[in-house]
C-alpha cells in the first residue's frame, strides 16, 4: 500500500445520525443527537489519518497472538441418567424436559 495522502471532507448531519440510530435500533436523546455527529466525524478523521501510515514494508498478520485452537476437543458425552432422575422429581416435566411457562405471550 502506498503512502497516499487523500483528504476527504467528513460532514455528518443530524438527519444521518437519526437514520443510523433507527437502523441500529439505538435510542438517542436530543442532546446525544446534537453531539454524535461531531463524535463520529472525529472518529472518521482518525481512521482517515491511519491511511497516511506507510505500510509498504509491513508484513500482514491475521491475529495478534500465535495461539492456535485453544478450545477443547468436541467429544460426545454419555447420556446423563442422573439428570433424568432430577427432572422427574419436578412438578412439571415431559419427555425428560422441564416444562416452563411460555415467554412469548
């Protein structure tokens, strides 16, 4: 990537912030609607400044750490009959599952 200095004027309107908030389902107060455009402009200007960094001799990398898969091996477990017995002790159960009230209404 070459060191290209491209300056882009970044202006974010209150209307654009309202649209972004709507799309992101974020509720903003009137005060936040006034402050967010300036804050977003500052962030975008900082990101733009990063494009000025000379990365010509920089090796690409994909992760900060050289750690590979740190997760345990996915092994199947034997059925836990003890849990079935515990479920049977509850007031309401069906097919080895607890019955609970619906949360959907």
